C-alpha cells in the first residue's frame, strides 16, 4: 500500500474540528523539598489552523504544559495525569517510541533560546535535514535540498551558502529563523512556540511573528504560542488562555479577553503593561505580592492572597473554595458577572486608557 507524504497532503482548513484536546492535566514534580504542583487541572482545546496564546507570569505552568504534550518530562521524577489527545491519539502515558515518531513530524516545538537549543557541533543545515531524513526516509542529498528550501522560506539570505554554517555564525534573529525552519521541516500539524521572540529586538520580533503567520497559512498548522507578553498575542493569536499557579484562570477569544477581561489577575497583567498613549513618566501598576510557591499553593482561588477584590465576594470564601472555570469564554472567579462588569468599567478600564 502506498502512503502519501505530508507534502502531498493538503492542510486541513481552519475550523475543521478540535485537533488538540487537553483535559484535567496534572503535572507534579518530586523534589527534595516536596511535590511541586506545576500544572493543576488544566483543560483547553485547539483547532487546526488556529493559534492559542497562553500567557502568565514565570512559573505559571505555561512551558511545563507544552513539554507534557511533547512528552519531554523526565519520568523518574515527574507524574503526568489527565488526557492529551492529538488528532484523537492519546499522548499521556504513550510509549517513548510512539512519541519519537510524533516529535518533529506531527508536532514540533520552537524553543525560546535558539543558541542553546541548536547544537554547536553540527551545521545548521545538518540539524534541519536530520529530522527530515528520519521521518521521511529520504537521501542525504534530498534532505540537504529540503534544508536549503526551508532556510529560503524563513528568509535566510544566501541559503545555499549558509546551510553549511554553524549556529554561532548566525545572528540571534537568524538562529531563531533556523529553529523555526527545523521545527517546520516535516510540515507538523501542531507547532508549539515557547517565547519565540525572547531577547530579540522589536523589529526582529515582528518579522518572526509575521513569519509564523505566513507559514501557518501555508501549512495549516495549529499553533500554541507561549508568552508573557500580551502585546504579542494581541496581534498573533485567535484564542487566549491565562494561567496562574498552574491553573487556567481565564479563557476566550483574544478580543474578548483583552477588551473585556473578567479575572482580577488578567486586570493586573493588563495594568502592568506600558502603553504608547500613556505619559512616559507615569508609573506602571504592578500586581501586588509575589506568585505563590507551587510546593504549597494557596487553597481555594490561587490568586486570592494578591487579589484586591476578595472583600467584594459574598456568600463564598475565596480562601476555601476553588472557583470553576466556565466552558468556553469565562473566568475562574467568585465575583458575579455584574460585579466583574462594574469593577472593570469603573475601576480598571479608566486606568488602561
């Protein structure tokens, strides 16, 4: 029986159904100090051709979640439970041989630091060609030509010459482009981008994000974009998931969440962002307090020790009762819908401008 390669398949159109489904994901690490509850009951869906932005402070569980999808945690000290379905295939507890066949082929990841993710001992071209040879079963010459083709797609000048260069011979932006080329060489259906524009200047950031959009349109990939920068997801993502202390506290379309956020933590994130329209001498409004220890996360709502609106909640204790995250659009908060609307319109929105 003859099977088509991924290049002969046409990408599925956006909106063709759930491609990635994560349900009740828990990721706990065993340490000398105790159990770190890095991800604590996370659920979300992603369709083909769509981009999901995941935002939150450092330590909120963004990267841990996506390393779980790829099966990259050390099983000796990591317990992963829940359900991760990729195009209907269960990934939680899958054999390493199965994950190796999927990684780099059906799903791939762009790591935030291309200099450390790329090996200094091999040329850029070899590192791009290697997964293509492994998954597609082609010759060295075909793989090299594919590497040159991908370097061309991501905008590397003189790709026929640069294919034989080493990572240290590339600038930061070019290394990131090479990392994207390596991630997309097998036309993956799922692309996870972990802070893909970190440490890059603003111009290069915009180029990288535009490149991801163009390549997504060409290949029809589903993209998970991990970042702490709400400005990045505003121009790139379709849907937004806000994480705090290993949990999802708000989700919805990007426009819904950024224009009318419902969770006090999201209000805090928006309030701490600089704006072009604001006075350059105006101080930013930081979120008070510090993120909680995931060795002993707070009971009830994880944000309640830092929340300024706990006293406004009636009939339930924020410190004792964990608020549920509604299906679809919504926030995991005990404030009523009317309270959220009033607080946002009267107190938060004027500060955001």
